[in-house]
């Protein structure tokens, strides 16, 4: 392998990206606009689901009729009840805005927990109190306080927006671009040079990873100056996790780049992969309480494991050992994607 040839392709791809002002600007502007929009419209705090956690309950998704809760609450529409075996499980979901209210079921008086930072939790608290009327009833409820600092919804959402931007940039910046080169005959010309397929793919991957991390740092710094995100873990650990995630997403892009010859077909494949990943990897909303098969499907996407690890570090103060499972999964996915992409790669149409 010639480092000189690799470096030449690496620089050429970076020059192409930075000289394309539309693509360059959009990579920075797009995530910032989304974060700013949520921050301005929703005040950076609230969420739009009504989920009530009940403990102790073994069943995850439960019917209101089967629970020992006030009848006035059971009759309310648009409420979803989720069971938790222990109070610790329920409080963890409540702190991260995956549920809005937590109630201990059983004989009265009831105990309930609500996050002061959740507007939806406040609404559900009023509904729950109203379900105990008339005032002279002997059923009482005692409010309990959550220990620790509440997490704003914008803090929960921000890693998802960054990861989504990385996903689109990796898949389109590698997969689509290489397919375009192949269709235009650029790869065919490169084939007659001393450049090897391994050198070319390595340079493309390194260039994209460099651009992903460069964009990440700039967007994070700019948004953090405005919204002051809460990070309980190490910034270095966050950077390493994003780096490993960018490796996995870029390697996935190389598979798409290995054989594609039609830009139209490649666009369809990219959308087929990226959109389910975006909706099932908890970028915008939690899958808490979703069917088991749906959460199992979400585990096949590298974006899911990237976001799980980032949110654990950012919101729970976890270290690299605490997210070792996600690191291993992302590393294995990267090796598999690279192997498949290298084996299938072709210079020609």
C-alpha cells in the first residue's frame, strides 16, 4: 500500500467537499436548524406523548382495566400504561422522559412520581389528582420527589440529531458519491493507475470520517453555546463513541458503493436503509412500550447502538466500560461491513 497515493485521494476528496459550498454549508446548517427549531418552539423541555408507568408490574404493555388504579384514570382516553417490575426501572425511564408519570399500584394511598421539567408530566399529574375526586373520599395520594437533576427534552434529542446527520453524511457521502464516480467513468480511469481498490476505499472512508468528526465538533460547539447541554460523562468518551459510530456508518456506505451503477437505484436503496434507521433508532422518540419485535428489529441498526452509548455517557455519566457492549457491537458491524464492501467492490459498471 502506498501512503502517497492514499494521501492524494484523501486530499482530493476533502477538497471536493469543501469546495462544494452547498453541501458544505448544509452539513452544518441542517442539524443546527433542527436543534434551534425544537429549542424555540418547545422551549427545549417538553415532549408529546402521554405514557404512565406502573409498578410493580411484570407486564410491559398493560391494559388499564387490569391495573389497580383509580377508575377515573382508567376511563381517560389517549393514555398508555407501561408496567415496570421495580421502582428503579420506572424512575430511570421517568428521568429520561420515556414516560411522563410513575404510579405505585396497590392499595391506597397511592404514591406517584413526576418530573418537574416535563409539561406532559404536569398535565398527567392534574389528571391523576382529578381522578381521586370527590375530596371527601378516603383514597389519598402522596407525591414523591425525584432525586437528581432533571434532563431536558432537548438534551435527550440532541445526540439523535447529530447521529442522524452523521448517518446521512456517511451513506450519501460515500455510497452515492462512489456510485456517481462509477457511472461517470471516473473509477474506470483510476483503475489503469497504480492505485489499488484497497487504497481508494481506505482514502474515501478516512476522508468521510474526518469530515464527520470535523462537522460534529463544530455543530456541537455552536449548539452548546446557545443551549448549554448537560453532559455528565466524559467528553473524550463521547468523542470516541461518535468516532466508532462514524466508522460503522461509513463502512455501511462502502457496501452501497461497492457495486451500484445507477444513481436513481442507489438513492432508493439509501432511503430504504436510512429512513427505517432514523425512526427505529430512537432519534426523535422513545420506543419504550413498543412491541418486542419492533425493538428487536431496531437492534440491527448501528445507529441504535451509537445513540444508546452516547445517551448513557451524556445523561447517566457512564464510562467506556459501561458501554462496552455497544462498542463491541459497533466494532463487529464495522468489520463485517468493511469485509463485504471490499469483497464486492468493482471499478467497472
